[in-house]
């Protein structure tokens, strides 16, 4: 450990020891992230400097937040990663493109912030490939929002890259929540007295010393600065500190007194430096020259110790910058910004120039508002939604025309909402509403309110707001009105059974009366019309209306934005129609698209659809990979999506204890979020689980709840099939027969092998003798022609059970053996045991199968090993699981050790894929 007895680190041996331990870990190949938290002046920057000095010879990247730079997208990220951009070409294509666009190095669609975060993680890992890397981020509370989120994301994913990332903050920060903390308190009394004696060179009254130590609470900067405001007589004579102010305010006041004591030119030079957050010395000099400030003024400011002038201008402490800026009059601040704007190259840095011009403005100006609007466009293109919103907010404030001001306020509100700042968005919406009465503008305001309600929770309020807005838009903008009706339908689909007055039937009826789509109709128009007819008039009329929409989505007749927006609804439409080929194709495209463009806000729902397809197809291994990927994404992005996929997988596998925990957790979250559709999925999964386990009364109860709300379409239909089987096993054939007829009304119009096969299997269960056998055989034939491997295995199972009860044991064994082998290969454990029990009842001897995945591997090791087994490279695995390639490599080394192997080739033997499944796409 270095000497820590100087005033900056006096009394900080405990903190320095912890930092030394982290540095030792980085040397050993481990990564770590730490949040150093403490009040202003407590010594956080000194501790960061200690790390930098202790890591001499290592690669060091630093950034510091500046309050006035919070509105510039990725400013802090560029500050830290700029020296490492020579490694950009080594990153995977999507990550390279995302970072290139964020930093303005190339044009492209706005990148997803989580993809940028993954790119930063990979970039840091690349730099650390040459040796340990230290990343220090001071004053993190002043980071621009885009940088803060990206750096926090990367910090949470660090593991084996030899990277140490340390943030310094004053207060707990939501973006950094959950990261390890080092809380820096005030110095102990003896250490505080030592610091105080080092700055007070004359006799110090003991009572004054006690009071200073007590009132500063051992804050080192306060111990150094506050005595400057007291005379030697006061310090020696017992005069205390009468002001009752927050400690940071008193420290800032101390700096303020020193600033006000400077000569006028020196103070004005400091104001210019404080107004320029990057510390660009050349820019400060040029601006100062425009104001006629002599060069000697800078030397006066530096001589007082308030600022350091080197390659950049660096204030001694953020409170110094604050004191300088606060001490200036409004005219002085505006003059400083005006000079900085004039000194900034409009070609090289147009956004900073616009920002300084806005700060210098004393009245609205359309040319300035338009310039800020262009800056917002550039920020949005880089993925900096928060910065775009800030520019638009300034633009609105500086717009002289009231109507145009309201429009810009709405645009700023939309950007704030997309950046995850709903309260700020609502304030801007109120400003927009205060503008001139414009019906289209007010309808667009209503649309944003509805979209925000849907994003915050998929509850009933969103569908009500969106429906109201769609009606208002009809006479104003037909295309936007129809898109809003489709938004309302999507919202109502999520609400399902929990809808109050406005549910799917109400939205669908309203959509049916909407203005017809301009011809030729787009895929979203076909989807709206088809769903509206299906929900309102039933399957007989709705199926032929909706099938063209599914076909149009399969042909790809959409823009990228429309695909991302509507594919989830189109996937639902496909399985609502019992069209598993359409469902398979659309879910594959949806998932691939979300991955290609890095749309991580869309990706969890795309994964959920693909998991459903794999469960239907009996590809449980592929489904498990996607469930694990979903968990990695939701953990990395802190998404609160209920565990739909994990729950469904546990239910189909027949793992009762695991499923029960997930079901309880899901019901609580779904009820709070108002997602009735999710409750339908939960009840359907419960019915599947109970039917597999042979708990038919429980299955009947769950299936009735799943199918009780026909407006939930697919899940309600699937619940009918479970209801038929469980009701028959409970001896309630009348209830089963009624469910078959309801089911048939949804399957026959589509005419698909899946739908007709499910109907035949269900009808066989309520039939007798030769009619039943013909239906069982029909079910097996039809289900063998679709992707429904689990449904086919269940057809063999119930046929075998029927044959055994008909005393045709040899025939029963053939069907039950087929069912058993299929279930075992698929991994449907409860149904496997049910088939095994039936086989034993026929007199056949059969042993249980062993699991294929070694129990000693952790969940993350299993998902990495499976992907490596199936041929994915380390960067590909890392991109899906939000890990750096080096962390993937580290996990694989542990896998090889646990499995007793030495290469990827041996993974296929050590971890055989029971179904020889293709890699999920």
C-alpha cells in the first residue's frame, strides 16, 4: 500500500486496502466494479487518484461527469472510450456499428442502448487483452443519461476481463443500484484534527477545533476550506461556525468567497472556463480573447489554487466550478456562452455550439430553436434519446410561435418517454396542451399518453386512451388512426380478462367501423381488419379475413419500424388461427430482426414467442437456451417482464415444484400489471402440468379458468383442449363434449393439420368404440403433418390409454412405447412418467431415463456449454448472453474442467443433445 498519510488520504487506510484488493484481483485476471459513495469533499476523487497512481503502468481510462454536459449524448462515454476507439474494428459487426453510430463515426439507424452497452463491454475486454484495464468515472451523478446507463450496464456484466471499473457518486444512484459499494464517511476525530492542523498555521483554540471537527463531520475538504473564512483571532479566541447550512453549501460558500476576492478579469476567465464543460483550453482561450480578457488573468486564477491549467482546464473540485458559475451575473454567464458559441467550430461540433447559443439566449429565436432541433435529430440518430429530448425541450422554450412551440414540446415529450423519463414527458405534454387549440396536435398528445400507459403497465387504461385517440384521429389522419386502433387492440390483447369497460370486443367493434385502409392495403391494415372481424364475428368470418395478414407479414411487406412494432401481434394472430407454419416463420423473423438491430426492448417478447414455438415442436432443449437467454437479457436490462417462458417450459417439462414457484410469482406480477392474457397463459400451463402429472381435477379447474375468456383467443383455445382431457378423466363427459364443440368452432375454419389434429384428438376422447379409434388415428395422422411434436406424442398416449382400457394390450404397448420414447426424447418428464405408468400396467418392463446435462454445471455454464456444443463462437455466445468473449472463454475453461474434457469437440459426447436439435434462431 502506498503512503496515505497526506491530507488527501489521511485516515483512509481501510478504503485504500479494499482498493488494493480489487487491483490485485485485476492483476489475477478477475474483473470488478465498485461504487465509491460519499458526500462532496469526503475524498472520493482522492481515492480514484490513489487507484490511478497505484496502477501505474496499466492502461487507464477516465471520465468525469459535468452538470452542464448532461444534455450531450454519450459525452462521458466518448470521454472514456475515445482513447480505445482504435480497437473498434475488432468488435462483432452489430456492436461495432452501434458504437460507431453513437460516437458519430458513421451513419446508421439509432442503436439500442443495450447493444451499445454490449459494445462497450466488448471494447473494454479488447483493451484488457493487452493487460489489466482501469476505468475511473468521477462525479457519476453528472454523467449524461445515455453514458450512465451504458456504463452501468457494462459494469454489471464484468467478470473475467481483467477490468476494474470504479464510479464515484455523492448519493445512491438508481442506474448503479446493485453494484458493490464503498461508502466513504468522514474522518475519525484524530485524523480530522491532523488534517485541520495541517492547514491552520497558528494556535487553534481547542473549543474551536472541536466545533470545526464536529460540524464538518470529518469531511476533509471542509476541514481544509472552512477555516479559510475565519481570522486567526477568531480561530484562537473561541469564535465558532454560526452558519446552519448544508455542508456542501458551506464548502461552496468558502470557494465563493475566494472567487469574489479575485481581480475582475481573472474571475471572468474562470466564468468562461466554468461554462465550457469539456475543459478544452484552446476553446477557452479563444472565447476569452473575444471578451477581451488578458492572458495574465488565467495565471491569477491558477495561482489561487482554484483551477489547474494544463492540457485541459481542471477545477480543483466540482464545487469550485459551481461557485464560479453561481457568482457570475446572468449577463456575465450569457456573455461567456455567447463567446464560447462564437469560438466553437460549427462544422466540427455543431451540437455544442447550439447548446452554448441556447445558454446565451435572452429571448426566443426561431433560427436558434431550429438549430437545436437539428441537434436533437443528430442525437436521436446516435441513440441519445435523453440528449435529443433535452435539445427539443430547449428548442420549444426558445420557439416564438405558440403553435410550433407546442409541436416541439410534444416532440420533446415523446423523446423523454422513449428515454424512460415519464414524469418529465408528462410535464412537457402539459406544455404542449397549453398551446393553441389544434385537433391533430391534441390527438397526437392523446396517442403518446396511451402509448406511455401501455409501456408503463399493460393495463386497461392504455387501451381506453388509445381507443379514444384513434377515434379522434379518424377525421384527421386515416393512416395514423388505423395504426392507433391496432395499438389499442395490442394493448387490449395484453389486458384480456382484466379489462374493465374497454376490452378486445369493444376495441374490435370500434375498429370495424373505422375508415377503410388506403389501397393497396398494408400488412398492418390487413392485421387490424382481420383481428377486428375475428374478435367481433368469430372464427368462421374472421379466419379468411386474418389469413391474408399473416401471409403479408410472412412476405415481409413492411418497413423495419413496422416489423419491430407489429410482429408480436402477427405472431399471436398466426397461433390464434392454429397456423403453426406461420407462427414458426414469423417468430423466427421477429427474433432474428430484434437481434440484428439490437432492439433489446423488443427482444424479450420475440424470445417468448420463439420459446412457444419450440415447446409446441417438442424442442425443449432449444427452448431452454432461449429461456436462459431471456433471463440474461431481463437481468442485464433490468426488465420486469413476468417469467412467461420459464414458467411454460417448467410446466411442459412437468417440474411441479419449479413451476409452482414461477406460477405464484407470475400471478402476483401479472395482477399488478393488469395483464389478463398472461393469467390465461399461466392457467393453461397449470392445466398442462396437472394433466401430465395425472392430477386431473386440478387440471380441470385450471383449464376452465384458461378457457373462460374466449377474447384471449389462442390461450383460451388451447385451454379447451386441456379441459376436454381432464374432464373426461374426471368422468364429466358432458362438460368435455361441450368444450369439444367450442374448440371445433376455432379449428375447422383454418383447416390446418394442427387445428384439425387437436380437434380429432379431443373428439376421440368423448367418443366410443370404432368412432373413437378412427378419430385417434386421424389425430395421429394430422398431427404428424404439422410441427406439433408434443401434441402428436399426446395423441399416441391417449390412444394407447384407450387401447389398454379396451383390453388390447399389444396394440396399447405400441402406442404407449411410441409416446414414451417421444416424451423422453423431448424432455416432457411428467408425460414420460405417465406413459411409463401406462406401459407398466400393460405388463411391460421399462426403466427410467437419466438426465443428459451434468448436474455439476451452473445454469450459466450450461447455457454457454450448449451454445459452444452447437457451434457458436465465443463472440456469438457473448452477444446473446451479454457477456464479453473473455468471460465466455473463462466459463468454458471451468466447464472443461468439470466435465473432464479439453476441447469443444468433446462437448457433443459430454453433453449429448437428446433431440439432435438445431440451434435456435
